[in-house]
């Protein structure tokens, strides 16, 4: 099922950027002040092979959700190209894009905000069928909807209920059913379990991995939770202030992180397994404002290893072997913030 | 480890907090016992609706109608808090017991500067302040700058004059901790202090609380849903489910050898890199409605180890040294 490494990726993203322009008041224009620009996603490139789960980690505000939405053109990218199964998605006219969305779907983070409170489950889940003309009769649409609703672990008796009658975990199942009903090939999972309790989170993760296997899906799985990403992704990309700073096979990146940001992220995660046996890297300060990102390497303001070159010149992404790459000036010095604690 | 009575700062016995609703009486907290020793950090773990916040809201006297404390005794530093007048309770709340809320943005007053909010606490609770008006104002300012510095806010002098919206999420949480600590409380109740924060900021805030605890010798109750946080920061842990304590004991013991099926399920639900390729074992089903609960184990419907003998009220059972669990399959270990 999974394509061999040299087959073309199902989805490839090249140089994708998304910036938002702030509004300029008349006073600002008269004073000749420049327009404020937030570079939410900056020149991001990666590929996802068919049947693969690509994890995307980063803290809030790093641009990971914007990236997910820019791929689906829910937010129109400012620059760059997205190719899906050989088709240049970014060049598609509106009608072509609409048809393409049958094959590319998204599951949202907030199961409360992403479902229309005035529609029943059957209407919410069945809408993609109507939009794409996938069912000939209303009866057929209802049958397809019922089947998918059962597949995600709800009951057909739930079809005529409204979202407020469900718990958070059940609502997330409704969102998953809506994404799956048109039989897509690729799904952007935008923090689908972050709003859920631990035991419910595990149920949804299990459901998503089971569905992926049964239906041959490909995921871009966005999360701030490294444990979740580590558990289910094949490859992982780490984002900081709009840029991918490190990417590669999940085992390699998470057990041997090379970028100081990934290293500090890893050390900040509290773990049940071996409490206290960790050398903690203390990152000082908060994420810099994306309105005025630091010059040079964007991480230098919080990086314990930063030197002069980091403050002036942006690093390029370099390979470290095995499909693992990172963008750091001091990559080849093999420095690690994570010293092994004496046992 | 000796458990003496004078070592216990907070002792809650048989607490029952209910909410009267149109659908019936919701028993959010049902027979909860808690003991917090001086200087220790107690972790309280549970999912939404398990009663962890209501338990400690009850301790703080913050339960309002339609909620009420139905039964139980709350002893703090030898005083029965439920017997106090509202005025006496106000003197304790914020001075001896402080609480930080999960959402710092809604807990802070958006219309007052951070300095004004810190000054409020100091005015109300700091008895060492000088009496002269100018001297008093200067002392308050000095203490406020000191507190913001303590929680790691850069240039605290200028930041005092800013409003909550001018700070980032991590800073707001730290400001709330500064306000809570301004009166040097004996007990800090931190309700999900890091849930809304990113991991690198979470680590900063939790280490800050640990450092200050060591410095001031205060006790901390850390309410969280994250077992990883408990494992790294708490001496003891109390696991709550559907309004009851289902397991409690020293953190390392509970996490390495959980006794209650719910604790086992919670630990088994955490995805990890080391579990790749293996199935995780989520707890099936959902938390029961807290109205008209049948007289049986509350975890019965979701339990993998259930049997006919679970269909009765289950008491906490001894489960080893300083450990208890609310499951009839649990027996105290003879050797440990």
C-alpha cells in the first residue's frame, strides 16, 4: 500500500508563503508609515507520500494551522505552489478547486465551533455529498451518511440530533465523518484531539489510525503535542515563526533532534515514563512577535547556542542523513542542549 | 515519612458539594477526603467534570448558588473554614490560601493595570505596610515590582502600568501567580496553571511554582489533567473520577504501579513515541452523568475488570504504604 520512497509524493508543497497585511489608517498613510505585514508562513517546502502521516509540530502562533489551510487554499497562499497527485492546486480555477476539495479535506480543532448548531448530524455530514453530487437521491445520501456515521463510532439514531446534544468527543467524530463522507485521499487534521480529555483523545487517535489503514488515507497531522505526533506520524516537521526548522523521519527527529529549538521542545515535555531524569533546557522569553521577527535565524533570541552569525544571517536547511534535515548554522558542530543526566 | 496531625495544613473530610438544577441534584463532589501537608505539592488529576476544581473551589469558599456544600469538614491550619463568617473567610482567602485560575485572561480585570491589581491584594492582606500615605504607596510599589521580578517579568517597573491585554498568555499566567503569591500564602491552589500554554512556556511556569514553593516553604495543590506534569512536579497525587477520589498515594508509586482501573486506563491512554506501532488502549465510553447515580462503582460501565461484586458502593481500600484506591479488587501488599 505505502509507496516506495522514490515514488512521487501525493502532495508536494514548494516555497509556500502566506502573509497577512495589516490595515493602514489614514494617519499612518499620511505619515508614510509602512504597512504592517505578518509573514505567517515563510517559504515552506515538503512532500507527503501516499499513505503517510506527516506530523507538523509547533507552538501557538508558529503558523502551522495557516500552513494547513493554505495547502487547501482555505487561506489563499501569497506565493509558492501546492501539487496534489500531479495537479497544480494553486493554479486551479474556482470550479476546479471545488472538485479538488472532494479529495482533500480538513478536520478542525474545535468541535464546538466547527459544526453548524442549527443543522442536524445528517445535514452536516451529508452536505459534502450534495455539494459534489455524490448521491443520486436523498435516500441514497442518507444511506451513505448513515454508513459513515457508524464507521466513526456513532449510531444511526444520532443522525437527526443537533450538535449541542453531543459531548466533545462525539462532536469530533461528527467532524471526522463530514471529512470522510466524500472519500477523500488526503486530510489535514488540524489539532483534532487538543480540545479533548485524555481518555477521549486516545479514542479519537485510535479511530483516526484505524480509518487511515482501512481507507488508505494520507494525513497532515498538526499538533502542539509531541507525544501524539511521536505516536502516530511517519515523518515530522517542526515549525518556528513560520518556517520549518527541522524535518525528517519521526524516530530520527524525536530521538536525535538536531535543531536547538526541537531539543528544547523535547526537553520541555513533561513525561510520565521517567520523571526527573531529564536535563531540562530552559528557554527564556516568549515567542517573538511575528510582526517584527528577529533578523538572521528567527530562533536566535531564545537560543542558548546563538552566535554572531545567527543574529545576522538566516541559516539554510542542510541534510544530516536518512532524510533528516535541519536549519541551523551550528548544525555540524554536533552540539546538544540535552546532556545525558548521570544515572 | 511521618504523618502527624500538626504536619497537615489542609484537611478535608467527606466533602460533598451539590448543584441544584432543574434536571435534578448534580453531585459534583461526593465524599472527598484530602490532606495537604506543609511544604508538599499535591497533584490532583482528573478529566473534565471529575470535580477537581469544585473540590478546591469549595475549600476557597467560592461555590455560589445553585451550588452548595452539602456536607463535610474543611480544616485549614487548625480552623474549621465552614464555621467562619464571610468576613473571616475573606481574611483567609487570598492571604493564607491563594488560588490561580486556568484562564488568566478572564481571571484578571481588563480595566485595571497589573500594578493596581497587585496593589489590591497588598492593601487587603499585607499587615507590614507603613501607615503614612506616601510611604504606604511607595512600599506597595516596591513590593509589586519585587513580585513581578520574582515571577520573571522583564522590566517590572514599567510593566506595572500596563493592562492584562498587553501581556502574552504565559506572562498573564505569571502575573496571576504573582498576585496569588503577593500575600505569601501558606497554600497555593493552582487550577490548571499551564493548560492554555505552550510546552516551553509551561515548563517555565511550573518551574517557577516549584522554585517559589521551595523558597517560601508553602504547600501547593496542582490541579491538572496532565499526568506528565504530575510525574515531574508533585510529591503525592490524587486521582478523581465522577466526583470521587479513586486513587491516592506517592506520585512515583501511583504512576509506576497504578491500582485503580481508571488510573491504569488514563496512563494507558497517553500516546508516546515508544508506543509506535502498538495499539493504545483508550478507556471506552464516557463519564457518567452526575445526576441520580446508582449505588455502585462509578467506573463500572467503563471498567475492564468489572464484575457482579462491583454493583455496590465501594469505599477507599488500603493499597500499600500511604496508598488507597477505590476498587474492591485492590488489596494492600504485604511486602513492598
